[in-house]
């Protein structure tokens, strides 16, 4: 068939391949996940950006499927052996993206914590979590609309901070562009950014960082 | 000549006309300021967006000219009788725009205060000013790059807050677009926004608000 | 649960929190409104950007729900004690946004008046309202397509004027961008602008201005 | 040489070719104007978008050169036999573009009138000209910043109205984009628009309209 | 009620008001058309941008309704007394917009002709119509995708030419932006442009031009 | 009727006209295909951008219809006499566009080969195909998201390479803009680009190139 | 040093590397050209996008330098053995980009011809060249402003056509974006496009196409 | 004075404040650097985005200033105790940004290595460095134009990869937008991105990652 999954990537980059389901038929997604499972039975396999019909097909085809919004995780979550990721988000509307980051992180063997509803317009709620924010190894900060949260959080901690803009908003948010530009232009040094709504990519980036720690232990 | 200044506007809107100097010859600006001075000798006359050559012409043509960046104020500042405006800006690079807001406010009879260097990446510097921030009648909050400052300030006070995006930044700030979108998308309710670098307009808006207070006293 | 409403904000900023329903499940919206009602039983609670299913859930969950387009107001409207807001809009198509501004203003204790169908292409209709326009404390001017109405109105009155661009239009209106840029670039000094379709934010800004008046009475 | 001027166009379209000087050397512009003069000695020849060095070269090469900003007219203006064009502009800063429209119109045998300083923020100045506005055959309305003037003027007259956005402005005017979008989205029916700063094109369009009148007389 | 139709505009501008149905309920549209019909029983009344449900309501409410895509014309078409409009379009996909221009023109008492399928990639088809193109008083040229047709047609005739970009296309046509920019940047002098898909506005502009002819006859 | 197909184009340009179905009714598409079939019975006729209803109508109207996504090919594929086209795509999600290129190429008498799943993030999969890549006469390289594949492939071969950006992606891919800009800015010299998702156009470009070869044989 | 020129590329892709001089010091450009000359003494070496100071340095460092605008060719032009390239451009302002295409083509062993001043607004000038246009193997069509020329030319010939948008224009040409979008959206099938002002890239693409012919002769 | 440097940030985030010199006078920059030096004599102080005049002022005011393009480092570089950063860039034109990343990294106590001239169009040059690429703790990958390099590098290593788009390019690179979008849309999972030309921010992000390693050693 036409499908050539990069089953060798885990060896090279240390992380399981995921299937990008957008633009694929449910059948193509199931076939791709099957290949990944066969190649790496010890790793869960992921599919991102699944439509409802695709999620149904995946749940029908495999046992032990965890679904978080448009993300499907096939297989058991591994032990969280790599360090802690704190996923922080401004409001409830950003939770779907936060959950994509959380479940991908867990599938990649990281321990995860969620801090929600700490938008910058109520700064004292955020400051009440200052101690806890400093306790994570890596921070994934998710925000839509004006996307200002990462700038403030980055001033409170010296940990790596991955900013995830979301498409939450309307009007001049232009589908997440507003939050994206905010994060790229942050005056808090050392913030890095991923694509709009890309909780999956943020988790993958966290993995690269925490594997670094892991290797220094060898 | 071709110049027809709206010298009657003060009666209608309570504020002196200002000359928008961009695209005008120094001579045209001086002629326009002269008309304004003649029509309203009791009010200072303003010219915004002046090039250096234009500022020189204005200084040569009138006594008592105050210059703040590209703004020229011709005539004495009136007594600050209308209330206090707190101009807050994130960093030193935003000062030119902050100064435009400050000097225009003073020319329009408002008392002004400046709080600089309180960017959101060092939130504790801002919180140290919380009391003072609450003491102003109106806030003008100036920020470039990611422009997040107004969102945080708006959560600390119930006063009217006019957000001024600046063109300070580079790359994906796209000449102030980033800060502008941030402010328009703020999740702190009740923020209003003016054009990029428009310190003049923010002061005019503050005037409209403080005149409101003034009239209730009548 | 994950929901941490900023119930303390009314004390700090003088206005009840509202729920931003976009991206939330009906259930999350109801839970959030419940928390707001419990914390501040004397204030109506608002939810903006509700989908039909969400509005149904809110109406089922509470008594005394007022719905205006995508806005839900839970609880009785307070006495209009804070001053008058004139909501002006260009055409019938802008009414949904105008209504969001109106009902939010009433929920925040302001007296409201509506002037519709006064687009700038028929300027005499607008001028016929000149007297009335001057009678309001604050003006909220709503316009789509070219969004020119605020510039003209601002030249007729010295009151604070909050411009609300709407997404009404087609083609090169680019979802409200055209009206937004018009308002930001207005040569009528002292106009401030909120996000596209953000009638809610305009009312919140009016509240900040009218509370100013209120406090001077103390 | 490489230059092949479309000297035959006057016969087909009734208007002399003009030289678009941007991106050409002064020498190329002079050569092109020479060809136009030779082919049509009875018509003035135009060059638009000339840099200062180019204008110098043109003035050195020909007698009887009229310069208006970046426009050079070579040869005598013909009798204004085709009808009247009213060029209206909002402020002094828009005069360069208004002048390009005016001088091109005169070179194309139209009678021209200028009304300046009638921006929409001072609507009474414009209304004072209502009678006069109705007296022209065709209107060319020039405006920068928010570009709202054409919408208002179009509601006052039934004559053809050509809207010319200018690049006057700053920040979110984005080089004239704001005024352009305003004009394209006008709710005053029957406005047509040309490129930003294109006073030349507006005059050419007026010519097409007034020649229509001319032909009906045949 | 809230509806204040500008029923007086025909006297001022010579053309009946039309209802812009986008964003209005079917009921609002019917009410607005009723007012227009009552004020000017001798003129057909138009509603543009009608959704199917709205068209149904209009057809149910009135006799003698003509529908062309999203346009509804209520009342008989007047005698075509004002001159001829040639509507030219590149391909069949642009026909809906061409039809909007055609039917609006007829409702405004102009004689109309349609030339379709003369895209610039088959230039000989267009040149075969050269004679006919020259026979119309005014040209409305409709094109999507690259929108090059008006530039070519304008070189073949000296008549007024109104260019209408359409949203036909995909990918980098960006909803008609490509065709719009092409037309604004045309190197054929004297082209004017209206909003994307705005066949209605093109007809209104043609009316302004042809009434000019009409008046010279007085 | 209004339909004037350019049936003469094959003689001039060597390729059958295709019907652009977007914005056309199924009936209009069938009629257009019928005309093409009548004029050139020896060539298959194509319709691109067909909606499902349109595909149904085409399948009902003709025998021997091949459908690939939104493309319909009516008539037998000719012998592949013109040379080989290698269609390369990054991932399964880009297959619909790749198939449009493939089937159009076959309808235009080219031999086609498909290489899928060779995205640049797994460069060794691509390099494993280096030999094969060099064996084609022309390459059509299809990629969405970041669209980097053509740059890498162009460095591996000296054959003409037509890059096709796809709309596959989300967030900051902005409907294919990201991939389009990547391809236009490629530092691999000699890449040319077509519109987003335009597999059809890529095949037509390949035809022009391979006919070149064909003619040198004459 | 830091400079690692890909001197091996000619073997892989059949064309000499060129130096992209933008952002490089004159010294870096000279060093890079030296390496290219040493590696391939039989091929001329190119540097594109050279500032005047850079061109001076190159002319000082080498004998036999040909300069065309910002392009420097070091070494003798080879025999034109590969076929003919017709470079067509709309107006004199597009000549710099046309020249970049011409001189690069000649440096890459192609025979070149120039047809200038055949803009679409004077279609008869273009049609007068129809025979000649069909006589070239490959066409490079250069156009700024509305960029319509490639669409028309592509309908007149079946040869490969590479469209080059230029930044010639003003206002809504947005630095060449207008012409670029026109070309990408062309309804003439089989046009391919390169970056704005990229005459160099067009020549490289022509080379890939003509080498195809060359190889079939083997 | 107005300057309030956040001298306490090193304690909170582990990295010295840097001065953003854009929009500041040379004098303001020197004063800010002086404060930083006084507060943290053991750390070098940085100023980014310095104009030439500003660099002169800094060099005059301090001993031991290192300048790399627009970056000034005041004070001795510390021992590289934190790990290795590999800075990879596509071409010589990207070196200024690569150098900003390098010198900032060294100022922040990281060991740095540079790999230049490994653009994706000559993939074998990059693959020749595969071993070395895997030897660094963190990768900073700098690329302009199409910005594809990070996608390819990320597929070769499991280390954290910070992508830095540069403004190198022309035409449709839109000042670095093209490279930025490429990096945000990368299908290589785990890439994070900083602002265009922001080598400084990439180094700060690397610091956050390597301090992570450092702390696990505690
Ligand atoms: N949501 C996502 N955003 C970005 N990249 C993704 C996403 N999901 C999967 N990928 C990557 O896309 C590639 C798989 O693409 P495919 O082979 O088309 O399924 C892998 O490199 C994934 O790591
Ligand atoms: N910087 C500015 N931004 C926006 N509007 C301004 C500015 N400066 C002056 N204006 C307004 O522009 C108008 C004057 O324009 P003009 O007649 O061209 O000088 C007045 O309404 C001013 O209030
Ligand atoms: N499709 C349209 N495009 C632009 N303006 C329109 C359109 N249809 C109606 N109008 C104008 O919009 C105004 C009516 O708006 P409304 O009062 O909201 O129905 C009138 O001035 C009409 O001439
Ligand atoms: N004007 C240009 N546009 C696009 N690519 C170019 C241009 N000039 C040179 N190149 C390519 O850029 C690469 C050289 O980049 P560099 O090593 O930075 O000089 C080579 O692949 C050239 O073929
Ligand atoms: Mg947020
Ligand atoms: Mg800031
Ligand atoms: Mg409106
Ligand atoms: Mg204006
Ligand atoms: Mg077309
Ligand atoms: Mg891809
Ligand atoms: Mg052109
Ligand atoms: Mg690069």
C-alpha cells in the first residue's frame, strides 16, 4: 500500500511516532496505528486531530484506547519516569488543548499536573500558585485570546517554558494569531512557542528536554 | 488658501483641535497652528507626528513651545483641573509614546503621573505599585512587543483603562500589530484600545472621560 | 474540579465576572454561573458567546434568565443607578451586537437607550438625533462594513465614545477587520475601540467610566 | 531600443498614455515622454510617480513642464471641454494625492475644483458645502486614515463618486489599507474605488465617465 | 420599532434604497421591503445577500418577486430608459455575481447585456467580441481567480469600466483577495473597483454614471 | 446558452480544456463536459473541484468516468506516450492532492509514479528513494504543513520540479499559506510553484515540459 | 573558516551554485565566488542580490565580471547550447528583473531573447508578437502591478511558462503580493510561479526544463 | 529617574537581565547596563538590538565589551559550565543571528559550537554532520528564506531543538514570516520556535533547559 510509517524514528529520536489524522480516512488512521503498535508494542501509539468518526473507528479497532478531545492514545500509559510537566492554562475554554498536552505527556512517560483558571486578569490567583509553579521540571503554558499568561509565568520561574497559543477567541483573535504573536513577542526571555492548538507538539518538546535530564543520569 | 481648520470644534467637543503634521509641509503646520492660536488664545495648540524640520519651524515661529518627541505644544499648559491620569508603561522603549500621552494630557488640563518599567515579566515590580495604580482617575497603559501589561493592570483596578499599543519590537511584532491584537483580545473586561503609538488619542479619550466627572459636579 | 472562578474580582474591579462560553460545554457554563450566583447573589451573572445548546442548558438550570442573541443574563437586572449609555448603531444588521452592549449595560446597573438605523450614508438621519446624542453620559457606537459611524458621532459630542466594530459585511470586510481598522484610525480624537462584535466589553468599559462619576459623588 | 510605447492607445481609449516612472531611470522616462509627444503633439504627456531626479531630468528636457508632487505634465493644458470634476479631500495631508487627481484631470481636458479640509469628524464643514458638492459632474473623494469621507459624500449626491484611499496615517492604517477597505465596504451604494494614492487613475476614470456625456451630445 | 429606513434617499441620490439582508431575520427584511414599497410604490425594492429562508419569506409576502441568486427584486422592472450596461464575465462560475449586477441594473432602469465565458486565457474569444464591447455605455467586468479580465477589456474601449472581483477560486485566491488586488493594481488606466462579489454596487455605480448622461439631455 | 467553452484551446496549447466545477451547478458541469467531449472525442475531458452532487451527476451522464477525490475524468486514459512524472508526497494526508496530479497527468498521456510518506522529518526514508527520484523526467512534489519536501528533493536531482503546497495542517498553516511561502522561498534553485492544492495545474505544467521533449523528437 | 560552499552541487543538479549576497559582507561574497571559481573553472559563477559596495568588491576581485542590476556574473558566458528562453515583460519598470533572468539564463548556457512593453492593457502589441512567442522553447514572463501577462501569454502557446511577479507597483500591490497572487491563481493551466523578483530562480527552472530536452537527445 | 531595572530577576529566573536597546537612547542603554553591572558584578551584562551609535557609547563607557552584530556583552564570559549548545545555520547570511545566539549562550555559561552552511538543498552536507549534531545537549537551528532546516535536523536527533527564523530573504519571505510559519508548522515533533531573528531568546531558552540538567545533579 501507499502507507510507509517511519517506524524507525523511536530509535533515532526516542519518541513514538504519532499519526496526524487530519485529512486521513478512519481506515488509514487505523492501519497506521496498527503498524506503529506492531513495530513498538511496548509504546502507546497516538493519533492527533481525529474527527469523531475516526475516534469511533480507533475505539472499535483496538482495546485500551484513551480519548482526550481529538487525541487517541492506543495502549497503556507507561510509568511516568522522566520528570514532571506542569500544564498551566488561563481558562476552561483552553482545556481541550491543555488535555492534549497532558495525555501526550503521559503517553511519553512524563508525570503531569494541571493548573487551570489562572488568567492574567486575576493575577492573584496565579501568584497563589507561585510555589507550585516552581516545583515542575518543565512548564507548558496554554492560553488563547491575548495569550499573555506565558509572559507572566516565565517571570516567576527559571524552568523551560513552552507556550501554546490556542484558537479560543473571536473577532481580532484571528483563529489564534493574536495569542501566537503575543507569545513570540514575549519580553520574558527564554519562552519558546509551538503552533496554535498544538498541545501534542508541546508535550513532544517537553520530552526532548526531560530526556536530557535522563541522559545526564546515565 | 486651501486650509480650513475646524476652529469651532472646541465648542462642540470641549477639546482644542490638533494638527496632524504627517504629510504636511512645515509651513502648512505653522499656518494651521497660527489659526488655532488665533481662534482659541486661551488653549495651547498641538501638532502631532512632526518631523525634525517641522519642529524647528514651529519653534522658530512661536514662543513657549514644548516638544516631546514628535509632539509640539504651543502655549502655556493650563492648570490641571480635570483629574489625574496615570500613564503606565512597560519599558523605557515605550517612553516616547508615553510622553506623547503625558504632554497631551497636560495640555488638556489633566494632572499626569508616570509609572515606567513595570513589564509583566517582572510582575512583582508592578504589584509593588498596586496602591498607586488605584489612585488615578484614568489609566493610560502603554506597551509594545506582546503588549500584555493592560490585561494585568485592568485586573488590579476598576478605573477606565485606555490601552496604547506601541510599535516597539521586531520580527513578528509586525510594527505593533502584535501588541494591538493582544489588547483588543484582552480577557480583562472593559479595556479599550487606540491606534498603535497613538498617545495623543489616549489623552483625548481620557479627557472625554474626565470631563464627564467635571459635568456631574456642575 | 478544574473550575476556579475569580469570584473575588467584583471587590477589586467593581464588576461581576462573566462566563466566556465559547469552547466550554453547556455543563461547564452552568457550573460557572452557579458559582458566580452563589458568590454574589445580589448581582446578575452573565454568560457571553453561548451556542443554542448552551442557552437551553442555562434556561433549564436557572429561573429568570434573559437571553439576547448569544448573551444570557441570570438574575434580575439592578436599578439603573450609574448614568446613561446611548447605544448607537448603523443598521439593523448590527442589532445583535448592539443588544449585547445594551443588556450587559443594564445588568451592570446603567440606564440604556438605543438609536438604530443612522448609518453615515444617510447623514441627515443622524443629524436629526444630534440633540439626543448629546444627552447620554457615554456613547457606544456599533458599526460593521466600513464602520464610519463613530468618527462622525465623535465630532458631534464631547462624551466618551466606545466604538464597536461588527463582523457584518462580506468580501473585503474580512470578518470585521475593515470596520476595526476604520475605528482605530479615526481622525476624530478620543475614540477608543474594543474587539470585533464585543458589545459586552463596550458595556464593561462604560461601567468603568460611569463608576468614575459615581465615585466623585462620594 | 527596448521601449515600445503604446502610442496607438489614444485612438482606442480616448486618453493619452502616461509614463509610470517608478522603477525607470530618468533617461527612460524622458525617452518615453518624447515618444508620446511626437506621436500626439496636441496632447500633454504625463509621467507619474517621479522621483526628484526624474523630475529634474524632465524639466531639463522639455519646455512647459508642470509639476505637482510626483506628477509631471509636459505640454499645455487643453481647454476644459468635458465637464467638471470636484476633488474633495479630508485634510491637508491628503493634498498631494488630490493634486495628482486635479492636474491629471486638467491635462485630460476636464474642469476641476478643489474642496479641502472637510473631514467627517467635523461634519458641519462638509454639510456647508452640500450645494457645491451637487454642482459637479463627477466627484473624486480623497481620504486617508479611516477614509470615511466618500461614504458621507455619496449620501449627499447622485453623481458618480470615485474614492481614492491615501497612505496618510500611521500604525494600523497599514500604508493605506485601512482607508482602502473602508471605501470598498462602504454602505453608500455606487461608490467605486481605485488603488491607494492613485489620483491619476481617478482622473482617468472620470474621463471615461465624462466622455460618455460628450458622446451623447454627438 | 427599531427600523428606520432611509426612504428619503431616492430624492437625494436618485436610486431606491436596498435592504442588506445579511444579519437580518426574514421578518426584518420583509418589514424593510414593505416600508420601501410604501414610500416609493413606483420603484422596485431590492434585498441583497438573502439566505434561502429569507427569499422564501419575501416570495410569500409579496407578489411579483424576481430572484437572482441571493438578490430579491420586489415589483416590476421599469422601462430601460437610461442607457446600456454590458456585463462581462470570465467564466460560468462568476455568473451569480454577474446576475446580481444584471438584475440590479434592470431594476434601476438600465438596459443590460451579458457576455460570458471570455476569460483572458483564451484571448481570441474576447477579441471576437471587441465590436460588441464598444457598443455599451458602461461596462461591468466580473472576474474571480486572478481577475485579469478588466485590464484587458479596459484596453479595448474608452467606456467607464467597473471591475467586480468575485470570491470564485481556492487556495491563494483567499476568498477573492487575489482578484481584488489585481483590479486595484491594473495598469489599464481608469478602471474602478467595488467590493468582492458586489454586483449590486457595480450596478449602482453604473446608475450614477448613466444618470449623468441623462441630465445632460435636460 | 451562456456557456462558451474554449474548444479551440487544444489546437493552440496542446491540452484539453478542463471544467472548473466550483461555483457551477451539476447541470452546467455536465453540459460543459459534453461540449468538450463532442469537440475532442479522442481526448478525455476533466472536471476539477467537483462537489459530491456534481460527481454523481457526471457519473450518471457519462460512461467511463474515473473519480479521484474532487476530480472527474470522462473518457479513456490515453497511452502514456509523453514521458514519466514522479509524484512525491510527504504524508498520507497529502494523497488527495497527489492523486489529482496523478490522474490529470495520466489523462494528459503521461506515465505516472507515486512516492508517498517521505516527509523531511524522516530524511532517510527519502534518501532511500534517491535513485528512483532521479529516474523520472519531471517531479511533482506535494507537501502541506511546513512544505519543506520540494527543497530537499530539488537538491537531489536536476529534473524540473513543480512544487504543490497543500492545505493540510492547522493553526498557523493558514489554509496552506505556510507551505506555499516555503516553496516560493526555497533556496534550492529552479523550483517552481503552483496554487495551494492545485494538483491539476502541476500536471498541466508537466505536460508543457514533456511536450517540449516530444517536439525535439519531431 | 565558516564558509562551506556546496561545490559538489553541479554534479548532482547540473547547475553551478550561486551566491546569495543579501546579508553577506562583500568580503564573504568574494570568498564564496572564489571557491566556486576554483571548483568549477569552466562555469561562470554568480552572485545575486548584491548591494553596490558588494558589486564594487566583486569587480575589483575578478576579471571579466558582467553586472546586471544586482546580479554579478564572474567568468565568460558559455556557448548557448541548451535551447531558447523568451523573456517577456509587461513594461520598462520590470526590466531589472527581466535582465536578471536573461543574464542568469545566458550564464547557464541558454540562448535568450527579450520582448518588452507588451502589457495586457494594450493587447494588440502582445498579439503582434504571437508568432515570435511560439518560437521559444521556454517562456519566462515577468510582470508587476496586477501581473496579468502570464495568463494571456499562456493561452497563446503550449510551451512551459514560468511566471515571475515583480515588486513594481505601489499601494495595494503590497511589494509584489498582488502580482504573485494573480499568477498563482491563473486560470490558464500549466503556469508555474517563482518568488517575487526572482529572475534568477526562473532561469534555473528553465535550465531544468531544457536539460530535459538535452538528455532525450543522448 | 524613570529607569527601574529588574535587578532581582537573576535570583528568580537564574539569568541576568539584558537591555533591549531598540527605541532607547545610547545614554539610557549605558545607564541600564551600569545598573545591571552594579547589581550583579559577577555576571556579564547584555544589550541587544543596538544601533551603531549605541554600540560606540557602550564601548566608550565600559572595559571588556564584546560586540557581535547588534549585541553587546559587557564583562568577562563565565566558564562554560552548563552543557553544550550546537548552533546550526543554513547559510552565511544567517550568521548574524547565529552569532547572537552563540555569544548570548557563552555569556550565560554554556559551551557553544557552530555548524554553518548546511542548508537543506544540499542535504549531504548536513548528513555529513549527523554524528556531531547528536553530540550537543541542545540545538539552536537558525534559518531564513524557507526555514526548512529545523525540520530535517529534528528528525536526526532527540535533543531539544530551538528553531530561530531569520529575516534573510526577499519577496514572499515577508521579513521572516515565511521561515517562521515553516517552523511553527513543522511535522517533526518537539520543535519549539522563537521570534524572527531572536538569537538572544534562543540562548535564554537553552539556558532554561540546561539549568534543568544542572539541578538534577544537585
Ligand atoms: N498535531 C500534530 N501537529 C504536528 N505534527 C504532528 C501532529 N500529529 C502528528 N504529527 C507528526 O506528523 C507526522 C505523522 O504524519 P503522518 O505520517 O502523515 O501521519 C509525525 O512526524 C508526527 O509526529
Ligand atoms: N496623531 C494623531 N492621531 C490621530 N488623529 C490625530 C492625530 N493628530 C491629530 N489628529 C486629528 O486629526 C485632525 C487634524 O487633521 P488635519 O486637519 O489634517 O491636521 C484632528 O481631528 C486631530 O484631532
Ligand atoms: N450587497 C450590498 N453591498 C453593499 N451595500 C449594500 C448591499 N445591499 C444593500 N446595501 C446598502 O446597505 C444599506 C442598507 O442597509 P440596511 O439598512 O442595514 O438594510 C443601503 O445603503 C444599501 O444601499
Ligand atoms: N536570488 C536568489 N533567490 C533564491 N535562491 C538563491 C538566490 N541566489 C542564490 N540562491 C541560492 O541560495 C543558495 C546559496 O546560498 P548561500 O550559501 O547563502 O550563498 C544556493 O542554493 C543558490 O542557488
Ligand atoms: Mg487567555
Ligand atoms: Mg511590552
Ligand atoms: Mg456600517
Ligand atoms: Mg481621512
Ligand atoms: Mg477569472
Ligand atoms: Mg509536509
Ligand atoms: Mg504588469
Ligand atoms: Mg534557509
